[in-house]
C-alpha cells in the first residue's frame, strides 16, 4: 500500500503533504488489502489515499468515496475511466418491443439503457453494461435525466442501433407481429460522481 501511494505522490512536494483523514485512511487501507487481483480498484484506492494526503486536494475528498469503491466491480472502475475520458455524457438507447402497432400498447424493454462503452473500455463482461450503469446510478455517480439526449450528434445513436446485440433483438421482433421503437437517452455525472472521478479514477 505504501509503495502504491508513494508513487502517486511522487510529484507532490513534501511540504504539501499531510496525514490523511482517518475516516478515509483507515477503511481505505483495510479495503485495499482485498484488491490484489483487481488492479483497477487498487489504483482507485491509491488515488484516493494520495489525494487525501495532498493539501491541494484533501479538502475535496469524502469519506463516502471509500464505501463507493467497495461497491464497485473492476469493470465498473474501467467503465468510469472510459466514461470520464469520453466527455460529460454517454449516449444510451432503450429498445421497446410493443405488442401491436399502437403506441399505447403494452411493451417490454429488452434493453433499457444500452451502450457499447463496455466493449471499448475493455470490460471483462461488457454484456453486463446495463446492470453496471444501474449500480453507478444507485451510487449517485451517474444519473439519466428524463428526456435528455445527446442531440448534437445523431450518428452516435445510429452506431449504437447497429450494434449486433441491438440488431439481434430487432431481427427477432421483425419475425413476429410485434414492433420495436428505440428511445435515445444519455447518462451524465452527478456533482458527487464528478468529484469521485477526479479524486479516485483519474491517475494522481
């Protein structure tokens, strides 16, 4: 643990270093010992500890960040890093399958918030993207505002709609009397999520 944090503090002058808040340090050091086979999470804990020891960033760290990290998978840490580097939002699509041709008909949602970012982020299980996003929203790192979409670039959504997972659902539906409709959505960082990203996910 010491070597990981020291490496992160390599460019922080000694006079700018301080003892970390025990509310952060104690549980973070305990938790990091269980991340030996999860380098993405281990690095996130090291970033948090290093930022808690840097006077310029310590005031922005939060004890809740430790609990959040404990509830993330390695894939979700990779997803956050990729998400943050992609900008302030990530486009999502929802696929609805209607029982008939009337928009008031009952419908199911085989894909509620699909994105291909799990593949580009190098996730081990990219097919779990929807539950990952659910968890990130549950932890208040992300939110999906009602009615908001990345309207400046429809090509982003066109690419998602051409993904083989989406196309498989569309083709299966075409073989029945049902029909599909695609909703465009977007996920964004919350203020808490952006701070978490800056202090835990971005390399110190």
